[in-house]
C-alpha cells in the first residue's frame, strides 16, 4: 500500500479510501445493493489487511446503518482505533449545517461508529440557509472539543469553498483539509476551478465516484447488477451524457487491453497520475478491494494519458446544489434525509 498526506493536516491515509456507501441495510426506497453486517466485516477486514486505513461514510448512507455496520466491524475485528482514519459527513439531515444540527449529528455519528472521535468530518454540500460563519464556528468547536481531528468538504462551487475557507481564516477557525469532489475520466469539470482552489489552500483531493458508478469498469454502458438496474441516482448522474462518454469508455478499454489489466485499474491509475491523494472506492467484495489495490502498480505513459483525455467534452455540472428557488442543474441529485 502507498500512503498520502491529507492536505495540511498531516494525517496519513492510504491512497485507496474504502467507500462506506456500499455498507448498510438495503432498502427498496434507497439503496438495494448494500452489504449486510457480515459481508461488511469481511470487506473491511480484508481492506485493512491490504493496508487500507481510510474509510469514508456519511450520516445519511443507508439511513445511518452504514456507520453502524462500520463501527460494529471495527470492534469485532479488534482494529486499533489509532490505526484507522474514519471520515463521515453532515448536511442531508434536519437543520443541514446549522450549529445545532452539527452538534447533534456529530454525536449521532460517533455513537453509531462506536468511537469517541472522528478523524475527518466533512460537510456533504454547501448550505444556502445557514450563515457561513455559523457553520465554520460550529465545526471549529468540534475540533477544539476533541470530537473531530480535521475538517473536509464535499462537492460545491469553487467560490463557495473559497468563501468558507476565507471565513475560517479571518476568524482563526479550523480550515478544511480535504475536498471530496466528483471526479473521474467521464466527469472532469472540477479541473476548471474547484481543484485549483483546493491546491491554493493545500487541500487533499479524495474524489467520489472514481469509476463513474461502474461505467469505467466495463466496456458496455449497462450491466445486469442490482445497482445498475435499481440505482436511480447513478442514472441521474451519468445517463444524460452517455453519447459523449461511451467513446471515452472505449479508450479506457483499449488502454486496459494494452496493459493487460482490467479497466478499473486504468481509471484509478489515471486519478493518481492527476495528483489525487485518495479516491473513494466502493467495494462490494474482497475481490474489488484487491482490484483497487492492484491499480497502484499501473503506470500510465504520457501517450496513455493523452489518449484517455483527448475526447473529453464539457459536461453539465453534476454534484453542486443549485440555490433554492433556482432551476437545478442537469444531473444534480438529492439524497433522502429521513433516518432513524
């Protein structure tokens, strides 16, 4: 395993992050393809054996049961707390990023994970309804209280991320050290503004959907997997751009054939070549863990990178939330907030 530093925080994370969206109680109204407690434990145990120390989840994944299953697995596997970097998120909940909501949600997350502190606490989206000062002061309070070691953000507009960092800087509050952006060979819009702002603030990139929900792991657009046939969020994110994305997928298949490896390894290797610290990979089996780790051995040439990138065209933004009352951008998705 190779490791990277999580921005300016100094926290060392594996260059593969295990995505917690794959874990939790399956639901006909949300995710039908998630793993139960035993399979979650098997995947986490195998990932830890392979050197993966970074696990990302959220308070809303599978209505909180993702955090519960991860916490249960870590306890049953007897993994020392200081050898795992745990990240979770806040926003898709009552009160979004208000101070009261943040204080309430962190306690729920810590309880479900069975830990006294979180290594990385991430705001899941930008909150138009709460003053930035209120959010950043509340987050800083969690760091000062020892409940959180470092702060991160997820998909938003570059100006919003810059403003949040500026507010923290002006008031002497803790700044963000990571950005969980939407980034892969099929969606590269954050290269224009958000990623340069991240580098300005020495913020690590930990992108979600590095395999474009599986589209970069197979030569065909559709598959017969449970997720492919039931995940409406995945379809909303990618189907609109199918015509312009299929030629890119074909090129990934060609480079994979040249290197004699599965397509997923090429897609992940490209991210590391672009300077990404730790892509978040959802793994539904121990074999998927092995595939992600094996991708670290792939070395792309300049010719490979140019070939993979050449056909990309601008996409509608998929990830940042539109301002309330404005028309949502094509592909923008929401996450259900109801949790036990």
